C-alpha cells in the first residue's frame, strides 16, 4: 500500500512574519479524506560552537510558548533564498559575538514533521573566537551566553535539563563526533 496523501485542496489561513499556516484536504491511502493543518516555515540553521577546550557556547533565552528560559545552541531563521552556510555564520556572530575559522555542515532534519515543513540545517563551528562581547542580537531578542563543557552538556541532556530539540540533537552529535574512533 502506498502511504502518500494526495492533496485535494490547500487553503492558506494565516500569513505571518515567521510562519504561514495552511489547511489541506487530503485523500488518505485507503481512499478516505482528512484535513491536515500545516505550519509553513522557511527553514533555519543551528550551530554547535565548540571552543578549543571543548566547551559549547550556548544562548539562554526566555521562550514565550513554553513560559521558561531555555538553554539552546545558536540558531536562526533562513531568509528567502539565503545560503544556510552564510546564515550560520551570521547567526553565530549575531547571537554570541563569536566567529569560526572552521564551520562544517553536519546534517539537516525536520523539527516537527507532524505539523510543520521546517528544515533545520545543523553546523559544527570549530576554531571559534570572540570578536564582539555578547554579539548583536535582534532588538526583540534578549540572550545570555553560557559556556558548558561538552561532557556536562551531554549529562544535562540525559538529565532532562536541556529541553530544546535542536540543541539535544546538536549536543548528541557533537559528543558522538568527539568520541568517534577512526
């Protein structure tokens, strides 16, 4: 049996600065119809900034949807047509004040494919140096920079202290890469 859902009709119901929302009527694989609510997002980047001492540079910020401060790796929204690598360089500097001599593309993943088409491109930034204390976040972005050794960050993930999905993925991948035996 094919698993694809064929779209009968798509209707945009909200157009915003960060997301759009549409409702699709679909035909299910068994021939029945259903409705899908879909959040459209232009995509994002996330960066694992790793110091020479194997500390990860995190940003801590208040996230209104969950009503708490969250520890996250630096990340940001892709502008239309923007190259993910250029976006990663920009977001790293804006959010942390750090630049990297070595940025490598790791992977891409869907943040929540049950309701959103957002793709996050993940990068590892090595050979980093601070060029601007605290960076230059957006006017409505209030961030605190926090350095955590990768081993401690890994333990924080296991203990449920790091709750952001892209950050959990980033920490686990960074830990795996550092422990990889060639």
